[in-house]
């Protein structure tokens, strides 16, 4: 059977790209894996904007950068196709729909959260979140922990954060040091592993194909890297100074700006990996929200499109609502807090891609660069498992008298694990099914 020859698609205008990225922002459910699968199906298979190998090359390096990998992949492809404005457009449209949806849900939660309807829905969702976090750990482990050395790093990270109480940044730095040494003396143990989509199929020639020359704007130069990085840093500093002038350098908004910038630089392995750090800062250090509210926010974040790291918008909203700004109503303060948390969380990701994209292209297959990041990815597995145990303790154990185990919540979580691991049910379908179950149970009590 003869396979018909496919012609190379016509170049895509920025306005056409705008409508695609906007659509993606509203339908990008399912976490990083689901979002990457959506982009692969549309951009590689159907529209053929970019070839399979170029897509996977961009993805493998976005996985190794701090920050949400699916968002960075969108920025990368947008930048590769339409220069800096294309990257900014793709990333912004990927994030903004989920920001506005989460702002609305946060307002509903704070205003009507004690109603039986809302409480019942959250009761069903939170056990499912525990299962989803465990599934995330398994997914990352399957592509990262390829040998005993990386498995030992994952185990050490788990013990370090859950038993010894080490801070997450110390675990990241320790893993990076081990990876640096491993890349020099045991390079085969620290090779990059895994690729998301199946790279064996050809979908016809793409606009940016394997043999397409590197666009002029994607060629590496130190001058361009320093210029873009400097502009990104200056933008972040100007925004922080404006917040400090608005409510003082010790005010909640200025605190959020600095805290979420640090959090953005620690998100190796995606949102689940940085959640312990966000929990430590938001709940224990700054008291922006309670542990229960943090769990509720994660449950809401699982039901919205966009990157899961958007949980920071909920943290910012609740924190600013509870520490209302002078002259601002709680809803307005909450909206400002959500916007601040989102801006400072995602700004580094844009800078990493727009400034470092050409450098990433020039350093492909450099084991000395990738080995520390591979070790960090392995450590992230242990951190995520510890996070699942922490969430399980919050959901399954009722600390308020009379103290007891919630066996119904445990059963819901067990069924959710079975659905995810055995039957490969999508996380969104699972969330809505558990929400409906929680609602039914709330009326049966």
C-alpha cells in the first residue's frame, strides 16, 4: 500500500497562532502529561507546525528546567515560530484562562465554602488528589529513575524531607551536586531518559522540520542572552518595587512577590515537587492560609485547565483576602494577590526560554549540563511521595475530637488509585466522579 505524500503546511500567521493558544488555555486539563499530549496531537500530528524530533528535543529540555514544563513548552514553540512576541503570546494565553477561572473559584470558596454543597464536593475530591499525587510520582519515576543510582537519590530525598525535615532547596542542591559528580565519573548512570509521545511515527513534513535551518532569532549569542535576562530581571524588580511602594516592603504582596520568585526557581519536576515549599511558606511561615485551605486549593486546582502550579494563584488570593490591603475590599485584594503570585511564578519560565532557548539548542546532549538536572528529577520523585503521605495524613486522619481515621475517604482514595493505575482513567474524569460521589455522601449523612 502506497502512503500518499503530504505537502509541507503553509506558514502560520501570528493571528492564527493566537486562536490556537487561546483554545489550548481553556481545554488544557489533565496536568502536564495531558497538556503535552494535547500539544503533540495538534502541533505535531494534525497541524504539523513542528516535527516530532524538534518537539521532543524542546520537551526534554523543558523537563529539566525549573518551572512548569508544559507552559515552557508552549513558550518554546511559540518563540521558535514567531520570535519573542510569539513566545509571550503562547505562554500568556496558556496561563490566563486558568488564572481567571481560579480567581472565580477562590471567591466562591471563601464566600460560600461552608455550604454543604461545596463541602461535599471537596470531601470527594481531596481523596482523589492523594491518588493523583501518587500517580504523578509513579509517572515521573517511570521516566527518570532508570537505575539503582537514581533510585538511591529518590530514596534519600524522601527520607531527607519526611524524616529529617530538610528544606526543599537543600535537597535540590544536594541532588545537583551528586549529579555533577556522577556526570563526570559515572556518566552512563545519569543519561537523560524518557520521552513523552511515541517518536516512531512520521506525520509528514512540518513547518519547522528536522532539516529546517535554525531561525536567525534562535541562534545563540551571549549579547542576546544577557539582554533578555537583564530585561526580565529588571521587569521583576520594577514590579516588586511597585508592590513595596503600594503596601510596604513587609506587606503581603511584596512578600508574595519575593516568595513566589524563589518558588519558581525550585519547581524542578513540576508543581507537585514545589508544593512542600509553597506549603512551608504559605501555611507555616507567612500564615497566608491554613493547611485545610491548602488542600482545598489543590482540589480546586485539579479541576481547572492550565498548569497545576496555578495553585499559587489560590494561595495568593486567600493570603491577600485574609490580610486585606488598606482601602481595598477583600475580593479586590484577593484578585491582586492571585495576579502577583502568578506573575512572579511564571516570569522566570518566560526568561528561561526567551533568553536561554538558543543556549539549550547549542548544548544538546552535553552530559555535564544534563546530569545534575537528571539527579534533581530523581530526587523530585522522593519529594512527591512524601507529599502524598502528607496529604494522606491531612485527608484520612480527623484530628478534631473525636479523633479517628476516615475510612470512607481512604476507600475513595483506594478506588481512585485503582482507576488511575489499572484502568488509566483521566484525572479530570476521576475528579468529577469523586466530586459527585462526595456530594451524594454529604446528603446521605
